C-alpha cells in the first residue's frame, strides 16, 4: 500500500468523493481513506498509477501535503465534500 497524506480532507463526504473518484483509475485495486490522519492508502499495480492518483486527488481539491494548496483546491474540496455527502445520503 502506498500512503498519500492529503490536504483539505475534512469529513466522510470528502472520503466518499475520493473513493469514488480514485477507484475509477485503471490499476487501482483498493483505496482506504483515514479521516483522522488525512491519509489515502492505495493498492495499485505500479508507480505510474500512483502518479495518476495524486493528479486526480489534486484535481478534486485534495493535493498531497507539500504541494500547493491554492484557493482553487480549497474551493474544489468544498464542492467535492458536499457532493460526497449528498451521494452517501442517497444510499
């Protein structure tokens, strides 16, 4: 498992959005999101898949710790969070 520590991870809605977005990447076998540590754990086929995951996380508003956390990232994470909450309540 590769561990990616991300920014802007606040709640279960965020986690739900991350799981749904990342599992669609070919080569991702498993994804676990830990809200307490802001970590995303990925079981992937190779390092190129991990790079795709990091890019996707940033595009959803959850950049890796150490990367830029712009207002755009924060705004995207807010929308992703709200979307994740709505889709998890529909179950």
